[in-house]
């Protein structure tokens, strides 16, 4: 499966048709597609790519602040999904959330690699989260882990508006101004929910536990 060709096609197509899966033209769920992907079904990968490549690009661009690097992340993530589909566990969260988490983790790793090589010298490289001291550690210790159930528990302890803001930011790839529109809130309120939510998440038991495991 040539992921580069899929991405080139996706950028050209405004609306893509539903890809037949196993001879059927109905739209299977993301979770069904992940099951098919475990059997190396190329059509399943193509359909997942059609549905979520723009989300992956959005998350990658938000973290890396570079279009070319974000495009590389798109190809990297879907190649990873094709190779590691067996790691997806539906009991721990939706396929879309898992794809978003994989994207965040690999984008953060790539950003750290680029920063060590001074890729961002003279440019504003940090995303919004990095403007709050220690927030990048939340990304590292939470988003780079694969247990979605634990992350959902941590988010569940937050106030509703804080939780929903972080879910839309991390798992839906929305910018803060887009979240404001979706929630019917002012940009100032959403920015407050975002930063306060991250502060609370930093202090959550799950983040502290993950930090402790990394130092063992």
C-alpha cells in the first residue's frame, strides 16, 4: 500500500466516494475497518485514510508548525496503522481516538527530534500548550501512552467545559477558535478552559503515575 499516493489523491479530491469493503458499498464503522486492517486489508486502510487523513494532518501541523513535516506525519501514521493494527483495543476507546493519539505521540517525538537539530531556530515552534510551563510534559506523559481508558478517566475528572475543550483539541484536531464556535463560547472563555484544564490534568493521578513509571 503506497500511502504517499493516497495522500496525494486525498489533497486533490474534495469529496471522495465510499470505498467498497469486501464487495460491499455500505459504510462500515472505524472499528470494523480496524479489524479488517489487522488482516492486511488494503481497502480498509484506504477508507480509514479517506476519513481521517485530514484530522491527522491537522494534529501534525498544530504540533509541528510545518506543512511538509505534517504531510510526513500523515504518511508515517497510516503506515504505522497498517503495520500495528493489532495494537488497537476497542475496549480502551474508539478507533478515531486511537488514531489521534498515535498522531499526537509521533508528532511530539518528531518535534523533539527536530528541536534537537535546531530545525526551529528563528521560528515560533511551540504550539499553544507549550506556552504554559510544564504542559509539554502532559503531552509527553499522557498522549504518548497507549491506554486510552486511563486518559479518559483522567479527563473525566475535569470540569465539563475543561474536559470537552481538551477532547476537541487533542482528539478532534480543532483549533481553539473552532472549539469556541462549536461550544458557543467566546475565544477568551475557551482559552481559559484549555489552560485551566491542562493545569488540572498535570496534577492528576494518572499523569503522576505515568511520570513515576518513566523514572523507574
